């Protein structure tokens, strides 16, 4: 059996370790053959494959990034896209199925292809930790540690200048990164998608911290919505899967907090 492996979407810690684990287990226990698919779904559409053996994955467990490359290509777009064309491509190269390592958009496409008769297995890639039935998804712990380190540095700058600092972290639907890193860094306000807040509520917590002689630290998930908002803030258009590109809510909150509290 020959299986193609692809990584798609944004970067995530642990991708190469997953690729290595798949190849080692598949070859040693199940006698499978693997091919690497370059640049996510683009490689499937363009038939950009290469042999993926134990030699190619040697020493990958501690290497960041992905040796397969990645993209945000939609496999249903373009003249060579679509389930029928992809099925012909896989048949021509004698590939029996695909393991797609990706996030929400990647696995939505994988599920659609599976519904159209393509053998696809999805490996969820999400540093947001937005999965049920698991304690932590791979990449989450690294994301929390990096975010916490960044906030620790913000705290020292805020303390030096007595300023309110607003840190924005990833988290489209859930606030696990904001919650874990915010608690670890001693944030005074943590804004997560699951709990909408008003500007007045946020400003009140900032003011309380400032009145105690602290430099307030606000942590906000990219998917956070103020009370009354139906959708998360987005001004960067849509991605290849027609989802809003999030990011920038901190730039909305910071001047409003300063306007209400007078704290720079």
C-alpha cells in the first residue's frame, strides 16, 4: 500500500515529528510505502510527489517546520482540481490514499474529498487546542510557552513605563492559548472567544489593576468578540477556504482602553 502525506495551512510545532512517526510506524509495522506531497493540496493537484523513506525522516523529531512544505491551496479550485481529477492523479501514481495533516480548512477539504470517494485520513493540526477527546493537541504547549515568554517581556516594559499592554494570541474559536499563557504571565484581563465582554468591563478591570499600582496586561484571543458583535474582528479579507483572516482585535481594544481609562 502506498500512502501520500501532506501538510497544509499555517506552521505548527511538531509537524516533522508527526511525519516521522507516520513513516516509521507505517514502514516497520505495516510494510507501507510512503510518498511526500509538496506544499499541501497544491502538490496533490499538481502531482508533486517524492519518495518518503526512513532516510528522509531521520532526525526529524526535533526539527521545526515541515519538510513537505505547506500552502493554503483549495484542492477543488483550478483546472486540475476537483475529486475526479485528483482520483485520476492518485491512480496514475498508484497512491492508495492520503494522510492530510492540517487544521480547520485543510480537514474540511479532506472531509469533502472523502465524501467524494477519495481515501483520506486527517491528522488535526491546531495549536489552538480546539479539539474534544484529547487533553492537548500537538503544538499547543510550545505556543503557550512562546506566548508566555513574550508576555513576560511585555510586563517588564509595562512596569517600566506604567503602561497598559495588550497582547494578542491565536485562538479562532477557543481561548486556550490566551487562558494558559495569560494565567502564567499574570495577566489582569483575559479575553477569550467563549466569553464576550464589553469595553466598559475590560476597562474597569484595567483601571482596578492600575489603581493598585500595577501596569495592566490584557491578553486577547484573535477570535474574541465584544458584546454585541456577531463575528470576530477581521479586516484582512478571506483565505483560500473563504474563512475570515483574523487578527487585529488588539489594535481595536488598545486605543479604546486608553480613551476610557486615560491609561497609555
